[in-house]
C-alpha cells in the first residue's frame, strides 16, 4: 500500500492531463461548441481539486492540515439538537 506522500506525483500527472483536456476543449469552445464551454468549466473545477489533493498528499505527514479534505476540523456539538 502506498503512502499518501507517494501519491503526489500521480496527482501531478493527472493535473497535467486535465490541463491538456482544458486546452483542447477551449479550442472547441472558441469554434462555438456549446458543450465544450460546460466541459471547460467542469475540467477547471477538477483541476483545482487535483491541485489541492496534490498539495495535501505531498506534505501530509509533515505539516498540519486545514480540514478541507480531512476530518481534522470536525468538532462535536455541545448538545444534541434532537433532545428537548
């Protein structure tokens, strides 16, 4: 089983592939393809998440996490809202 820090290069490679797909779809969108505009927006969101995951995994064991993709920031409520 791979350590999370070993997954970082794979996320980087996936980000490169997403960037190439965005460039390809932007060309189609410039020619008037309505589906390509939607795909570019979707691919940009995927690229942002891939970059976040790469940053998280490359230093997972060496620095504190912000809770974006972890449960580090979860706090239990002081009282149960269903009990009255």
